[in-house]
């Protein structure tokens, strides 16, 4: 490794994953007396909360992604490495990549989560999840092609199936996708076709729990349900998907023939626990101590969706959301900087719950800030402002804000491209 | 066909291809007493003159593409069909698609051109051309990955090969790609890497003719060459590529090891002539009469890159550029509207040469308008203004203009995403 030949006194911090957690950790180490290497399989940091807008043709991939190098280019102690981690040798203290190994003094695992099909992995091909830009453009293609095929389908039953969209999982992603597809069908595409009426599309949101947005206060979940129903979305709460096949989805006892099925019902942590050979919880997350350190492996930390950090107040693990990852990343970065400066005192992460929000459609959202609940237009404006503010990079903020302004004024969605292989 | 059942008195105009020519023809038929069906394999109209900017991470696909349906949605006599033409039955007067056939009364073939490797089709995989959004994002991936791989390549020879970019063909696409890669390497990526200096990248433009931009006046071609050389591009005019393999390119007698090779040296018309079974010129174009009609096939027209229309003034075919396609499309659209109204008088297409332009890099371009030649900053500003003006759709104009403004101020390129399969 050239960088190891170059300097060897400063401790080497390896951060795996350039999501919210990994980037926050790297930034907290700017100027610290360490060498930092950020490893990611992808060259870009992705603003996942808006990924569903790429899948529904509202935004372009480049609007919500930024090259990791560009984000960190001013940070001279930090190097970015585009590569895939295949394992970790905790005895030798090295991270194994495809063609080489990298030694670490401190290791931060921020590898995120992927979809879990609860043992039904055969459903993945038919009901893809939404984690990467490739997922998003593939789902966009499926949705737009469904309308195209329906336009020239003579058989009413097959046409109905093409115009049925099933979203499995009533969390923010499922709710936001359902709202966005409803608006795409009822507004953006309304005048584009000659034989079908896109507004007749059937959109079904399936949630095993009692109501959508189970992690939100009950009133907000019910508000989201009302908003979705006003947009024409069928909300099937308290119902499980029992079967997914070529034809469609079995929702409880009802067969719903559908061309487009999107999965956001469950996640499982990336294989970090397996790499380390340590204890994981049911969702595959590495069980960490109060300082996000992995017990028994000095200098190794896990954060964000990769980690199970039990909140002493509630006795439950923190949820897999961006603010947890960001705060843990910043905490671990600062902790490593202190350790590198010789400060060995124990530390404890504290989570500051800033609230949560989800948008349902044009002028509709639900937000919670501490005990304050906001709905409707004010919530929607807050949702938009906070998402633009939290985007990485000025250019992206500008692009997203102007796309939204345009969409607001025209009811159109600007990225209706069918690209890639069929 | 549902649409054929619906109305049968009005003549049916089938337009194959929604590029510049096909769209112009469709628009000229707005309000005419005909039914129009526009068929394209893709759901979007592509503004090809800016495709190289997607390939070099300056713009996003959605900035230069627009759904064909959205463009034509206000035109109630027009239907859009996303399908692939596989043949034409001129006796039965039907266009054969994958799973059905469509009858026509008038047929406009505007299917464009694809790359020609002059019989060396095995070069295509190693030296892709730039025709579709998929081509552009694939080339973008190759270029950005080359820098990523070079950053961690210890062998100086292999590093040199990774940082060598060869553009084959000195027309506007080759010239604009060369300038854009030079700026990407020298400006946008300058501070991003730690072990390589992106500015050391070697960029080679190969042109078999005497100078770049052979179709431009000699002074402008020489000016473009000087501009490119000032950006550090090696311009190899009067030199042929004799071999392309895994290692790189044989440029005349010199072996140039290179990871990234882009082909823009030649085009051949799409197989319209073969579908029709009519005479084609050497470039595969359908030889058409003065009214763009295909001799011997009443009601069948070929336009743009698909057609060989010999200019009576010069005795030579018109070049394969956007203005020719647009003007022929509008001409044929108007002619068909007249024919549908019972006017059988002969007509003759007249080409109005508005000039030509190519940009070389920041603040540099060459333009010709009639006998007037413009270079440098004024040409660059004109180039930018005219391209924004000619873009299809207000949203795209806004997006491209704001991306350019941002790039101008920051020297950055906003769409540096590595996406898709490797």
C-alpha cells in the first residue's frame, strides 16, 4: 500500500461505508492527528431519504448523490477507496478487500442494512427493495413501462394487472412511494395516454401492523392513512403478504394481480457481525457497548444500521434512521480523535431524538418534533425545507429545490426516463 | 389495434423514430386531418448534441431527455407507441413490430444512425460509441473508474494506461469529449485524489483527416486544434487507427496503451433501407427524391440521418446533423398534411444551412453562421445560449442552464456517479 509506506506514525482509522454514519465519522476526524481511509463499494454518498423520488421519476440520481471524494476532498488526512470489503481479520487487525488488505488501528463499521425477505429470498426478484440508485432506476423503469404496456393491452384483466402497484411495508418508504405513484398516475401522466386513463391505476399499500407509520404517534399514522386514502391509495393495515409470484401478491386472503411490486417491509444489517465473528441481534446488527465499541475488539466500532445500541431509557435498540447514524458517526469520530490524543477515559453515546417525518403527497406530510405533532401543509413545507437543508452539497440543494418548485407549479415529474436493460 | 377500430376515415400517418426529424414531422401534423402514431424503441426524445456532457459527468440523463408522450401530449390526433420496429411490408402497407403490425397510409422513417466500425465490429466492445443515455452513463463509468483504479495502482506503466483516454474521430463529438475529459481531469478532479495527479492524464484525439472538425472551415478546425492543445490534448490528425485491443490503440505506428477508448469516427444509417428493400448509399441511407419521398413507394418518406438527399447546389448529400433532420421533418409533416387535404402538387425540400458550432472547453468554441466565423469566448457564449434555447422542454432548459452556471462558477461537474453493473 502506497499510503502505508508514506506515513506510519499516525494511527490509521479505517471507516467502512460512506453513508450518513461513515461520512459523519470521517468529518469528525478532520484535522485530528490520524490518517483516515474511507472505503465504499460505490463512489457516491447517497441521500437515501429521497431515493423514492428517483424511483418515481421526480428527481435524477445526481440530485441526491455526491461523489465521496468531492465531499471529503478538503480533508487532507483522509483518503477515499472505492472497493468492496470481503472480510475482516481481527487478529491481524486488517480489513480484507478483493485484491489487498488494509491494516487499521481504529475501525468504524458503517455498512448499513439491506432488505430482508424474512427467509423468502425468492421474493426479491419479483418485489425489489429500494436501497441503491440502480434499484431506484430499475423500479422507475418498471413503473413507467407498466403504463406503456397497458396503453396497448386489449385484454381488460391484463390491463388491470399492469396498472396495479403494490407497496409492501407501511414505513416511510412505503407510504412515500404510494403517495408518489398516486400523484404520478393522477397528475403527471393524466394527459399522456390515449387509450388508458392513468388515473384509474390501483395502488395498494400493505402493512402487517395496525396502521401505516408504526414508529410514529398513532394520530400521525391515522392522518397518513387518511391522506393516502384521499389520494386513492388502498391501505391494507393488519394484513400480511403470504405469497408473491409472477401473477401478483396474495394480500391476506385476497389475490391482487400486479405487475409492479416494491418491498420495504424489513431490513437486515450488512454482514459486519459475520466479518467480526461477534454477537448479533435478530436483525443481524452488531451488539455494541454504550460507546458504540464492539465488546472484546479494542478499537472496533459499529454505528448506524449496522449496530444494535440499546437505549438505556427505553431498553430497546435505536431505530435504523439517518439521525442515529449521523450522531453515532460524529460521536465515534470525536472519540477516536480523543483516543489518538491519548485520552482513554470512558465515553457514552447519547441519542438526541429530533423527531421524524414522512410526506404523503403534494401539500401533505406528518411530522413529530419531540411532543409536537404537525400535519398537512405546514408539515409538508417543513418536510421539504429540512430535506433540502440536510442534502449533502450546495449543488444538490439547488437541483432538488428547483425540481420541486417546477413540479409544484406544473404537476409534472421531470425524470420520466425508461433506461437500462429490460 | 384499438386505435384502428376507433377511427378509420382519417389517413393514418406512422412516424418511426422520435428524434429531431420524427418529432418535427409529428409537430407539423398537429391539427391536420390525420391520425398520427409515433413509434420509438425508447420512451424519451434525446437531445444528442449534449450527450457527451452526460458521458463526462456534466449533466444528468434527465437534463437532456424528455418523455415523447410529454412532448406530444397536447396534440390530440397523435398517439405514442413504445415498441421496436422489426420490418416493413410495403405491399400490405404495414409496419411490423415485435408482437403486432400497424397499417399506414403515410410512413415517415426517421430512425437515425448508429456507429460504424468500417467492418471492424469487434472493436465495438472496446471502443463504444455515444448514441444513447445508456452509452453515456457506461462511458461515464469507464472514465471515472479509470481514475479510481489509478489511485491504487502501484505499477507506473499500468497507472499511465489507466490515465490515458483515446477519442477516435475528430468531429464535434470527439472534439467536445476530448475538451470535456481534459477539463474533468485538470479542474473538477484536481483536488480529489491523494496518490495520483488527475491533471497528468493523457488525452489523445485521433482523426484520419487533416485536422479536427473537417466539416468546418479550415480556420475554425485549426482554431479548435490550438484550443485543444492548450488544454493538453494531443491531436493526431492525418493518422488512422489500425488496431484496437485489450491493451489499447494502435495510432498509426504508435502503440497507445489506454483503458478508455471512445469511438465517434463513423456512422451508418439504421436498417430502414433494408426494411424497405430499396436503394441505399454507402452509408446505408435511403436515397430519396427532392421531396424526401422514397422512389417507387408512394406515401413513404425518409428523413434526417436515415436519408440520402442530394443537394442540387453541391451535388452532395446533406450532412447527418440535427438541423437537416428537423427541417426535413417539418417539411414532410407539412407535405403529408397537404396531401391529406387533397393537394397532390409536387414539392421540393430546401435546406437552410444555419451554420455549425462545436465547443472545445470552458470559454472556447468555434461557430460558423453562413460566411461569418466566430471563435473563443463569444463563440462559447453563443454555443451555450443556442443549445439551451434549442433544448426540448422548459424544465430541461432550466436544469441545463443552472448546471452550467454552477459548473462555470465552481469548476465542478455535478453528475460524477459510477452506476450500473461493472
